[in-house]
């Protein structure tokens, strides 16, 4: 029997190593329509790209950004928008 403690930990940031991977990940997250999940995903992307630099570019302290983008967080839209801009990303809307 395998114990949970024996399993390797999963960190999505380890797999976000290209613009294509980041776009696919963020598009999949957006399909879920869950603001807390979006915040967590942006945290994964920021971690993959370097949280300290993303925090600086977005105008936040590193610890503040970690708190805003942690799992279960509910950041304001302006925080999300600043992080998206700092990541060099752009959200677009299309019709279904």
C-alpha cells in the first residue's frame, strides 16, 4: 500500500516552462470560472517566472503577492489585472 506521505509533491510551476504551456494552463483554469483557482494559477505562473520580479513589476511586496495568490485567496480584480500585466499576459474574451 502506498502512503500519501511517500508520494512526490506536485508543483504546477515545475511544468510551466514555455509560453505555450502557460497559455494552455491559464486557458484551462479560465474554463473553471473559479476566481480562487485563477489566483492560485497566477501564483503558479509567477513562481515559474520568478515571484520576486513579478511582485516588483506588479507593484507588490513578494510576501503580499504570495498571500494574494495562494490557494483559496480571493484577490481583487485590480490585483489580478496587475499580475497579468506583470506576467506579460493578456486576457481576451470570445463568444461561446
